[in-house]
C-alpha cells in the first residue's frame, strides 16, 4: 500500500477543531460493532493498530527521519515494531519463480551498477537471485545496490538501520510471537492472472502459514479481488479482507473502484471485511454504517492515519482499526485514548460524547485539504 506522510502542521486547524469537540452534543448514534478482528485479544472491542510494512514504510524522499529508520518489510523492522503496543504488522508477500513465499512490496526490484539501472520483476527471480539484492547474510559480502523509483525518479534506498530481505517462513520463526500478521497477498495491478496461477501462489503461501503460524493471529488481505475470493475458498481458519482505494483511483476492474463495490465483493464472496484507503471512508462516511450493518470489519490505511486526531475520529466512527507508519506515535495516542474512559468511550471535557455533525465537519475539512 502506497502512502505519503505529511506533517501535522500541514493540516490547518485540525487540532483546534478536535479540542472544541467537547462542547458539542452527545454522539448518540454509535455504529454497531461488526465482525471482530481482535478476537484474539481479551477485550473484544479493542481498536486495532497495525504497523505498515512493520515499523512503517520507507519514504526515501521524505525529510522525516522516522520514515527511514528501519528497512521496511524486514525482520529488523518487524521486531522494532513489536516494541510498541501494536496488535499486528502488515507486510507484502509475493512468490518467487521457484515457489518460495518472500516479503517485498514492489512489483519490480531495481539495482544500480556502474551508473546503469536494472529493473527485474520480483516474481521472475528465484529465491537465491532475490537474496543477491541489498544487504547480505554473509559478513563481508556485498549485494547488488538497491534503488527505488519515487515519483518517476530513481533514488538510493538508504535507511538508518538496514537489513537483508526475508522469507515468510523466516518472519514466522524470527518475529516476536506477540504480533499478529496481516499478510497482504501482493499482485501487480496491471496484470491479468489466470486462475491456476492465483491458486498456486496462494497454496504456496498457505503451506507456510499452516506449518509455522502456530497460535499467531493471521489476517489475509489483497487488492486483487479474485485472490481474496480464492483465499477464502481455500481456507476458512483465517479472516480474509478485500483491500480497496475506496474510489480514490479508478481501475478497469470495477470491483476496485468504490466502497460500495468492495462491499459487494466481500458479501457475495463470504469475506470477513474491507481495508480501505482512509480518504475513501472520509468521503463516504455513511458507508461505514452500511459495512458495519452487514456484520463486516472495516480497517483503513493511508497518510491521514499518521495523525492521532484522524485516528481518534475513526475510532468514534466505529472503524475497527488502522494501518499506520508512525507506529510509536499512533500506538501511544490510541493507548491514551483507551485509558481515559475505557475502550470505545471517548469523551470530552464536558462529559459529552462527540456529535456526528462534528465528525462530518472535520472530515470535510481534511478532505478539502
């Protein structure tokens, strides 16, 4: 999932509006709880916080050092995320040419040698070829220098704490067992996949999960609707979510173009929930009630999830959880919110809850920005 981080100061009046919420009328129309993604937790109403690609995605062009602290989708990033009060980490799984489930986000892997850029599709590589990129496991051995395309420009993949690539099996073996895994089934948006290919990829991933998950909570998710539907047919043990941009970007496959279409896919396919880009939810807040009334879970991702204010609003709207890059800050903010009056009971200084009209007004301001 691609996100962009901006600074709180860039969003005008956000904190001011939030602080004034206490003087508004009672928020009387609490959205009913849908399917519980936190069923492994003691408190079934727990608002779930999920670390994006572990401790957060790498924004290589950002001036914010937090976005380049740890190599995304690495064991190092995952275990540093575990130091905070997260429920899950999210990461992207692809399958190599020789049928090994690996963790890597981009469809293509780029390296630079003698000034020339070489671009290779990740799924065209064998595991050993994939491991030749970036930091190596053997001390004193150099790998191919990784670079990345950012807004059409090629930039060096430089982070403060680097780490070598890993397989899905290694994640199960080496990541703190307290963390659940949100496994995104990664496919190329611009490719059409044969059913047999999809099923083979999913079976490779499932084999690793069945052999190594033990009691670790697992969520599957995918932007590829057929992949999500097939995963639900192949197994019933773990929840499967359909990922959507919520109408922020249009695709040839209409199932991907709105929350309404996403809900149809999920309901008709017997899936467990939706993961939407947060702006799609804010543009269409009534969809939250419709999704919850269908007894579905709803999670969100996106740059606005790096602001405690908008995360609190989502909590009040009845959204079940958020995928975030700034894991320390957002996990702390959610903890502080939960300890005020208990989970699901956020109130202002006046003792009144937050009025729905306030939420919609705040949403409008954020979307206009």
